[in-house]
C-alpha cells in the first residue's frame, strides 16, 4: 500500500535547512488524524509557511492526492531560507507531487495580495523557541527555530496574515510550544472569529508541543468559553 505521507529517505537536506523532527512529525500526525475531514473539505488552495525540508507540504499533498481531485488542488510553500526552497522542491519532486515554492517572507510579501482570502488549508510549524530578539530572522538554519521573546515574535506576525489569506472555509494548523502561551494565541484568534481545538499533544524531554487547528466559526461570540479548554 502506498505511503500516505512523505518518506524520510526521500526527503532532501542541506546543512542550513531544518530536518524533520518531533515538531514536524507532530504536525503531519495531526494532518493524518484529520485526513478524513480534509478530504471532505475539498480544498482548492493549500499552503505551508516555513516549509524547511518540504516534509510537511509533501505529506499534505500525498494525503490529499486522489485520482479524481489531484489536479484540482494547488499547493504553495514559502520559506525565507533559499536553501530550504531548493530542498523542498527536491523533496516534492522525489515524491512526484508539485507545489509552487517561493523564497518569501509571508508577513511582508506580494503573496499576501495574490492569495488574499483563497487559502483553504494552511500549515505552519513556526519558529517557536524562546530566544533573544536579535536571533529572529537570521540567515540559515537559525531562522527555523528562533522565536524571540516567549517564542512569539514570528507567530504574532503570522497570525494576522493567516487571517487575511484564509478563505471563508479556511483551516489553519499550527505547532505551538507550551512556552508560547497557546491559550493566548487561541484567544487572539477567537477575537477574529476562529474556533480552535488541539489535534495532537506531544511531550518530549525538551518541550511540550500542541498542534492546534483553527477554523472560522460565524456563531462564535467573543467571551464564550474557548473550545480548547485549559492548556
């Protein structure tokens, strides 16, 4: 039976590109857990912000690949690291799936205008590790994890952009660390009309990860009890 996710042996690499790790696997596991809903969702535009090795966007494309809809889904992937753009392209090609891969800062790019209100599924494994602010956005592999104060500097830039890019039926899957205060992130998104729930929780020796799914809920009222409960 063909694999439903990217095969590690076919994932390309580079010394300055973040390799698939616990957070990558948690995000893909969350997508797998929600695969039935994703297929029924019938997305037209899917996007990964910060694609790194390409493991996640490739896995998503494989999950959604069906003979009757393979050509109808368009995939986009962005990363500020040019090495990651090349590596992601190689990973996609090795798995015979396609995405438009761009070296781009999603928080300040023309892509925002191009995809405004069109993205049905967005996946993000952001730089979430708490670091000094001067480490955020550095060239090379450090850009994959350096998240600034409380690990929130990049996350807080991505969320408003995600709100603009997501379609009316758009779903956002995001990896967060306990130190990022995920409850506060969910509250911010709730104030923009998004419900949320944790798809995957995972604890390692070094970190406690949550993969949270956000979706627009027209019935959600500010002040309601969060759907995710206590984090």
